[in-house]
C-alpha cells in the first residue's frame, strides 16, 4: 500500500456538508492518535527495518501532507510550524524537494513526540479554519489527504507490529487485540461463469487514480475458494518440506529463500517443539483455524503450486468478491501492478505516486484487520514487491 491519488470529483456545497466534512476530518485525524495510544514514548522512534517507519514519522508525514499540499498553497496567511519539517517529513515526492532518506527516519530523536503532536495541533487549527471557506478544488485535496492518512493508519499499525514483534520480549500491543473478525469453516469452491465483467471504479465516491478507468474484461470460467487458507493448511506445506523444494518456487523466490533463510511466515517461532505466533496481543500458540497471514507473494505462489492450484488474477478476484467474505487479509493475486486501459497519471506531485510504481510489484485485493473503517472497497488495488511479508496478507486459491 502506498500513498495517494486523485479522487472522483464529488459535488458539494451545503453547510450540512461542510459540518460533515469537519466531523470526518476530526475523526480521521483522531484515529491516528488512537492507534498510537497503547505505545510507550520509546516505541515512537524505533525503525528496525528500512521498510518500517517510526510511528512518530507517520504522525508527522500525514501532517506534512496537509501543510505542504494544502495550507502552503491555499491559505495565504499560513505560517509553517517549522521551516525544516518540509525536509524531514517528505516521503518520496521528488518534485517537492530533498528529504531524509527512508532508512534514516529512525535516527531522528528530534523533534520529540510532544513536538510532533504540537505540529499536528497547529496544522489542524488552520485546516479547520480553511475547510468552511474552501473551494471544491481544495475540498477534493482535503479528501485525498484524509484517505492518504487512512492509508498511513494501516501502515502505522503494521509497522507497530513489526517494531514490537521483533523485540525479544514480544510485548503485546493490546492484550485483547483480535487479528480476525470471524473464522470460516466451509472451504468449498464456487464456480464463476465465463463472460464479460466490469472492472474498476466509476461513479460517486472516492477512488484512487489507479482504480480507473472502468473497463470490460473477458474471463474464462473459473472456480475460486470461498475461504482463505488457514494456518493449519499452511503448516502442512511447511511440514511437507515446501520451503526446501525448489520445484514450487519462482527463480527469484528461490534465490530470496537462499539469501534470507526464511522458512515460515513472518512472526512464526518454533519454540519448545511447537509453533508459536506473535500477534498484536502477544506471543501465543499458533491458532490453527485462523487465516494465515504475513505471507509474501513468493510464498503464496509456492503454496498454491504445492496444492496444484493457483492464485486468482485481480480481475477474477473482483468479479467473484461479492460471493465470498473478504476484508480480514490483503489477498495476493497473480496480477502484476499495471495501468488500466485509459489510465492517465495526474499532473504534479499528486501524480508522482501510483503511476511511477507500476513496475516490479504485484497486486493485492480486499482489505485487512488493520484497514481503518470506511477505507475498504472492492476496486481498491494494493501493491507490494513480491518478497514483502510484513503486511496483513493472506491466500485465496483458484483451481487450475
């Protein structure tokens, strides 16, 4: 999952709409703080991997986006909170100037957490003054900014799990945190008939630019499983020597295994002759009936091959998703992340994100237990590099 894109334009003007927008703004901004509530101050600064950002960086970067993309351009009297924050909290928008390199984000002991919270408050005060008098153009940008922050809320929780889950003490984030909202038991396959299917977003409501344009795709008939692969099922692959047999793995994937020594999903630990799993509620015995998670594309594809099955394409997934439950795990697909027909990259910094990443990435569909409320939709196209394990990812199978 990455940053931002352009929304589908929505007509808005009434005072009631403005009040609802202020309420939505406050809810989204407060949710980021709520995600961090269980943390200790020291947790906000840690960066155990280049792919993980410190929690306080997420809080600052989402605020930087509001300051840089909106207030600095559309609020004439606005005074920046700090002249160097534009450098510190830019992520990778080359058109907006230099930035701290991603692997160095954890080296910034300053500004402090309290200073970041003061930065957020400063920007929020000015944003709440701007919203009632904002043009439709600016309201569109604010909508982008809020969805951008919701993306970072998911990344924030995922990064927090990585930070705590790679601490030898395995401290819980919340002792009662549930990483599933239901357990699925009927592992049957549903047949989807061949024909033309409509793919992509159109109409009212927000969507990122990579979800359009809506288009038709012809699909051959296929069978897709109604449930996700469980920990028990994936454990059978491990016990059968799946990680030691090169015949199930792509060439790059096999090289990745040899270089990393990975032999299980992330957060699995073999302790006292038994598999344990770190979750946000702490270290516990592996729950066999839960959907497997923290699986790379490489592992998902190898597992599917071992089962003599395959992963769905993103088009098959979207065509079938109304017939099964989704939203507990981001689901790997067999589709490379490429532009849809008619895709046009937005101008300027807002176009710098999705389009330039349409290479060397695979598409994931659905949502996860880390996805904030109101942020999931069936046309959403998440994407990551094939070896990435740290997101809440899972596996759905299709018959060959």
